[in-house]
C-alpha cells in the first residue's frame, strides 16, 4: 500500500492519495493535502471539514451536497468557491475520509 | 394482545410479515400491515421495460396476494407516526396503537427536487425508469428514437439500485446496435460521483466497458436545473450537458410520512443502527429496506438479508433479550451488460465487490465481477424467485445473510484497509 510523508509523519494512502487510516490524520496533514490541491485552508474551509468529520462519525459516509446544505448550513455556491470543480471529493480527501462512492 | 405494526407492503414489509407470521408468538402478538397502494411492483423489472423485454404482467401483482393469512392488512394512507405516543394516525384520522413498529416505507423518486425537471420536456424528452409509468413512457420514446444525444443521468446519491443507470446505458448500447441506431446515437453517462465506477477493483476490472461500448462519461456533475428551452442539464458550477433524450434518475427520498412524523434526515431516511436495524432514538421502532439511512445499497437483496437479521431482533425484542449486531451490509446484485450477459456483485459494508465465484467457492455457477451468460440467466430467473420464494420468506439454500468470504479473491490491501478502519 502506498505511503506518503508529510511534515515528517508517514501516512497510509490509496492509489488516489486518500487516507486509508483516519487515525493518522491531523490538521497539519489536512493543510498539506489542501496545498497539493491548490487550496489554502481558511476558517470557511474548516467549517466544511469539521462538518464532514462530525457527520461521517454519525452516518458512516461523507455527506452529499444536500446534506452539507441543509444540515451543515453550507450553501452549494460556497462549496464550489472553496473547493472548485469537485467540492465533495476534494473536501473528503483533505478531511481524511474516502471519496464519495457508489457500490461499484 | 400486543400489536406489531408494519408500515409498507413493498419488498421489505411483505417479507417481514411472512417471516414473523411463521416465527412470532401469535397468541400474544397481533400482526398488522398498512399500505396505501394496491399494486406490488417488481422494481428490478423496470430496467427491462423500456427495451420491451418485460411488460406489465412481469412486474405487477396485487399486494394482498403476498400477505399471509393470520396477518391483518389495511389498505390505508398513513398520515403520521406519533413515536412518543406509540401510535400511528391514518389518513382517515383513525389511530392504530402499537407495541412494536417496523417501518418499511421505502424510497421514491422526487423529480420535483430539481428545478425544471418536471417542465415541458418531462415525459416528452425527459424520462425516468424508476417508476412503472416512467418505464412505460420511456419504452414508447425509445421505439420512436431516430438518433441523437441520449443522456443517462443520476441526480444525486443515494439512489435505489445504484448500478441500474449503468445497466440502462449498457442495455441501450446493445438495443440501439440491434436496431441499427447505435452509430446515429451519442450515448452519454452523467454522474455526480467522481467516476462511473468508484470502487478500485470494479474500476480496474470493469473500467474498459465504457470505452468498449463508446459511452462518454461526465463526472462530478451536480445538477442545478433542467433547461427545457435549450434541452440541456445545467450543474451548480454552470457546466452544461445537452440532450435529445434524457433518461434521469431523479433524487430519491424516503416517504412523505417520515417527514410528516419528523423522524427522518434531509432526504427523509430514518436514522437506523446499521447492525441491529433498530431506530436510533426509539427502542420499539425497527427499520428495514430503502427507508433506513444505513450505508448499504438500497436494493431488494439488502432488504432480503436485513429481513433475516431483523426477524431475529424483533423476536429478541419481544422476549426482552439483547439484540444481535448481525447485519453486515451484505448486498448481492446482477448487472446486465447487454448481449445476453451480466455481471454479479457480492459485497458488504467493508468488503468491496471482488472477483471470484458464487455461491459455491471455486464452482459458482455464477462468476463475480466477470461477464457471463449464466449471470444473465440468473438475473432472469430472479423474477420467479422474487415472486415465489423471496417475498414469501421461504429459505434460499446456500445464500446466507452474512456475506461469505469463501470463493472471493480479496486483495491484501482490501483486508489491510478494513483492519485499519
């Protein structure tokens, strides 16, 4: 399984760079993963990342747009502004959770 | 007498009525099922209707026919569940008290959730195939089709049977080829997910199929609206996909009664323990099938496996015993790929679909993640099994509710990832 070194810490990732062991995640790693995607984390980004973390612990999946909107109180337009192109998959990656997936 | 109330006589509710009729102590418990509709639809058959492979007789039977003797059946609308008072209020205003409630109210399509989806193009150029009416109307549209851009589209996740839109695209490729229209048709698959296949092994093993079948894939497309004037779908970040024919899977939501009762999440799915199937806030409420929020597929096979676990847990609850955390997210799905062939998937919460044989290790007769004629015959045979075995909760030998790892090629990294999770 591939590994990655960030700020001296080794993390396990899959072929697409998503963490495979959330226990290895911390805020510095999030900031580094965000930089790789060309994103500098601000408080607005952290609001999204913290909601994903809270929601994943409750539901076992990364929340979709509607849930971010209605439950996380994060407008869709804001999501695209913060994480351009693929907001959910980018935010999931930075927060150390798997990319949104179907059964196949 | 104590009252066991089941809301919904679809796949899940009907199976529970049949299981509990056989296993519950009926001198102590009365079982009642409530459903507002008379017709039971074999929903997997909707996929075949647009291509003229199945008709009404294959997919519709009366619901009452599958409710066993000894179970009371009420054909009535449920206005709301009053969970604090352990009672259900029917549309007529009549109330039914319960000691134990099973919610099996399923999921439905909600095209009204997308701006413009129910506009002028609806059922003219824009169709769904997740309803009997939609699949029937699409059948006519396909027979009138002369060529152009055919767009297969998923609005948002989760949806019932997440592989169905992919199967639709594969069958459309086959059907259009057969009718000499494939070269005149641009086939496009639009998904809100990062790919048509999102699981690593499926992507690796099945990824070639889209290219081979000349299906163009548009990923990360979150629909904002349907533009009926210019016949195109527009995403939140203003990407556009034009269509001549749009075959969409609208947003799927839980039943309106869940919303009216204040029991659901933002999509009216009900918070449920993923292993015991008990309601998170209410100990005497249990859930099954598409109505739950558990991270398993919304599919009949899942409801079937859940029914076996839920039957045990309902009986435990009746006797005041602890529940078993025994549901593992097991799903088992055939994927039609056209030309009389199909794939088979068998997976659960932690093990993604892998290659191998099923149900007998090394023998099959079905092959996992591999195209075969036998798999296709299995899918066709399933209609008979559904009506005659599954709904009546008769045993299916060799098919356990826990996913078996025997006969599966599970790569080391999948097991490692599972251990780390």
